[in-house]
C-alpha cells in the first residue's frame, strides 16, 4: 500500500498549481465582465465580412495633464494601457481623506502581494481638490507618510476648476461645484481603455475588498483575451473606438 502513497502524493502536488490556475482564470471569467459606467452611444460599423452592424461606444475619461508629488508632469498618457483606481482628496479634509488613504494603502499591499495582477499594468492616482493647501511639497510629505510606492501610486495637483470638471464629467461623480464636495469618499476603477468600470465606497473595507476582486476579474479577462479564448480583446475595442 505504501508504494502507492508516495506517487499519489507527488501527483497531487503537481496538480495543485493547475487547479489553482483554472480557478483563477476560468473561474473568475464565469463571474462575467464588469459593467461600463456612463453614457453609451450607438455606432455604425461592419463585421469581419463587411456587413453593416450596430456597435456601442462607451464613455471614456478625458485626457488630462497635471503635476505629481515629485513635481514631475503626470497625465492620462501615463495611465494609457493601465488598469487604475482614482480618488479625490484634500489633506485638510482629515476624516474622509484619511479613511480613503488608509484603504488605498491596503489596496497597494493587496495588489503587490497578488500574483494574479500584473503590477506593471496597475496604477493608483489621488487628485487633490485643494491645490493651495496641498502644495507639491505637502503632497510629497503625505505620500511618504503613507509609504506610497511612486511607481504605482501618484498624488496629482492641477487647476481646481479642471480637476472638478474631470471628477464630474470624466469620473462620473455626482457632486456640486464646491471643492470640498469632491472629497466624496469614492474610488473609481478605470480599465486599460479609460472606461469607468466601477465606483465604490472608498471608506468601507468590505466595498474596497470587492473592488480588489473586480480588479482581478479585469486582469483575468485581459489574460483570456490575450490567449484568444473568444473574448473580445482590448486591442479590438481600441480599433473600434478609432473608427
């Protein structure tokens, strides 16, 4: 009997990685794709045989160019081809901003510790809505206090009116025109093509954990698309949007 136990144990060890991988990819895919937020627009195009058909263009976050905590230019081009989370802060708004920042720290840890997420394809951005109080040196100090990895997490400062407009029109935050109102406590999940795919309560650990799971779903779908599983690839989506 013993002569069968050792080979069986070895076979089990060899099978575990495959089972885990299937759970990560196929299992995650069974949860379905994440929704698209914002207005949608019908678009006339053609299929692979040249036959006319209707397609959908989804809302996209507009391009922007600001300055990060290292006093370097940072804009939407730094996020192209990345999955990212955005939020809006004011370090003088200590309650909501502190709660969000602590949970952003947790997200940073979870992302770095999860082999299912390509960290080079993931970013986090925190926009200040109070650039007067949140000067570049102040943002740098705040970043260090949070032990933010600048290769992943940047703090951005720009023209207040532009940042507020971006919050409303780009990231779809339903707020009024006062700067303090933009510290909503929301995290916005954006895919590689600048589509908003989730809006979450960034002050609640359970909701933030759900967001991390949704990030895994996005990356699983990108992996499947790359392998030619039959899912529509991000590159095909980009080609459609350029038509």
